[in-house]
C-alpha cells in the first residue's frame, strides 16, 4: 500500500467530514435550541444544490451559484419555519416527525415538478478542476481542498458566533431555558427563525459543494441526513464543537474503512470475497463507532448529560 494513496484517502475523509459538518451544524443547532426533530433538513441540502445549479447555469458563474445556494436555502428555511415549523414547537416529537416527513415529500415532488426527474450537474471552474502538489509528493484535487477550507472557516465562524456574540449568548440561553429568555425580553420567535434559517443555509451550501462532485438530483439529501444524525449523536446534541469533531470522525472512519478493510481482508480471502466482506463491514463502521462512543459517553463526546 502506497503511503501517498493513504494520505489522499485521509484527505478525502476530511473533505467528507467537513461536508457532513456543514450539514450537521445546523441540525444540531435546531435540535439543541428548539428541541425540534427536523427530518426535512436534508431537503434544504437538496434545495441549495438545485438553486446553485440553476443560478450557475443562468449566470455562467460557479461562484454565484455557490453563494446563491446559501441564500436560496436560507429563504426556504425562513418560509418553512414561519409557515410550518413554528406550529410544531409545542407538539410532541411524533407530530414533529410526521410533519417534517410530509415536508420531505412536498419538497421532493416540488423540485421534481420544477426541474424534472433527471439529475443536473454543476461544472467546477477550470482553475479549481485541477490538482495541486502537496508535500510528500501527494497530488490532490484543488476543489476538495477548497471544501475542507470552507468547512474549517465556517466552523471557526460558528465558534465565534456562538461563544463571542450576543446572538450566540441568546442561542445558548435558548438551549437551557427558553421561557426565561422570553421573560427577559428576547423575541424567541425571531431567535428561532434565525437559527432555523442559518441551519438551512448551511445545509444548502453543503449540497451545492457536493453537487459539483456528484450530481444534483431529487432525494439527494436523505442519505446525508442519516449521517448527520449519526454525527450529532457522536458529538453531542447542541454542541457545535461536537458536530465538528463528530463529522471529522465519521468522514475519516467511513473513507478509510472503505479503503483499508478490503485490503486487510485480502490477507485471508481472495480478492472478490475480501472486497465484499470489507465493503460490508466498512459500511457499518460509522455505526460501530457511534455504538462505542455511546457505551462510554451516552450523551456524546461533547454533550451534556440531562438531569
């Protein structure tokens, strides 16, 4: 096994992890602050990707499409929160699950009605659609490095937002005692709308970034949503730090597992069986990781144990 190839797979895991962080950061904020189980969070991932593909095609600029994914998903989040989500805060979790599952169907059929059933594609600019030489003779994609950089910058921004600003103080207070901050004069409805819109915008940006690597299609957000739930369970519900660490752990575990396990099983089986067994176990690796974390830290790595 070549050392350079191993490092490339590690970088792929970091890229996958930063994408998962963008998806899970908003989800953990929404669940931690509002106590809302939002199954439709993956739909904003899809909406952002389709918005980016449409605006990039109209304007001819990939970067305008990327920025528009954030804005389009944010506005979709604001409208959804005001019209639907706001009515669910006092409902039990079963009602929230049913309502947000209905939103998945509405968004998916709406996107299919507007764009059709065929996938769209985001074309990466030529200056990013190339490789760059890194130390140790490693050749890696410029665009994937950009995704890692964007994820780290947004993680730093969210850290500053939640720990150093008045809005962050209010968000943390809303996690602990929403009735008290309402009594102190904070408009809790506005706070919830801001948090929900921010989470939707981050999911939309994540969808656009990955849409340029894969394809933009209806239902693309649901598989990622499952992984985002795994991330926030591992990291701890309501913790941005936990979402970041959990996302990197999931990304690296999944990517390296799919790369290393088939190679490991080739020591004991022929190539076909080794690939089959290794791939099967690799697909379960993140859930095994989640189980191990919950055994030793039931509240997640950075979650607070409830009383």
